[in-house]
C-alpha cells in the first residue's frame, strides 16, 4: 500500500520547487521576473502611425430596430402582443341568509377545591430508621415542631412516612381523606 503525502509535505515540496526555479533564473542572469523585461534593458516603445478615421461612415443614417426580430440581450423570445382575452362576468354569489347565533356554551364547572398546603417547613429528621423524629419550622417565631410517624401536626396533617429528602403527609379532615402531599426539605426547594 502506497503512503500518501501529507498536506505539510506537499507544501514543502511546492516551496522547494519555487525556490529552485528562482535560483535557476538568478544564476542564468535572466533576473527573477517571469517573462518581463529585465530592469537594466530599457527600450523605447515604438508606435505605428495613427489609424485613419472615416468621417463618411459617421454621416450615414442609423438602421431601424425591428422589435419582432431577434433580441441579443434576452434569454428568450418575447411573445408577440396579442389581443387581450374577452372579459367574462363573474356571477354574483347568492344572498347569505342570516341565522340566529348559537347560544354560548355552558360555563365550565367550578374547579374542585384543592387540599390545603402545610403552613410549616420541613427541616430534617433525627434518629434510627424505625424511630425517626421530624423537625418542622412553623415560622412566626413559634417553637419548632417535633413529630414521629402517625403524629398529628396543626390538627390538620398526619405524618405518614419519610423519604430521603421529604416527608409524606396525610390529612385528618374527612373531605381530604385518602389524599397525601409530599413536603420537601426547606433547603431543597
């Protein structure tokens, strides 16, 4: 398998070729220029006689332009002008019959009441896995609440269990029976 030249090697070979041509031209005495006149050889430029302008050709009348002929400056042949098509009348649409507007849809049912949110923050827990004690901050400079699984908080919430960073709370009121909420640790919100 043949090895291919890298881009760097190709550039180096090209520069080497250009340098060798320049060196050869300098050694031959032709100078570095390619195809030009050497700077030391100055020749006077010779011009021939000026051409004769024929004034009789200018006096002739210009040829008329034929529009139906070939147009050198267009990529297509323009269509010949034709008579416009006859106008046809558009029939009027039938009159629109007014209908009584539809009655508005009935209002949506009132939203279901949502369960109350706890008014305290969960701070963390202490103790072994089967006897943990949770700490809650009720705010308003009240003392910190302590609770175990099954205890009632603020007469509305029951502590149901622990997760790694939250507690699961249930409701003691009859209308919210069976519903639960999860309260995240205060610093993780």
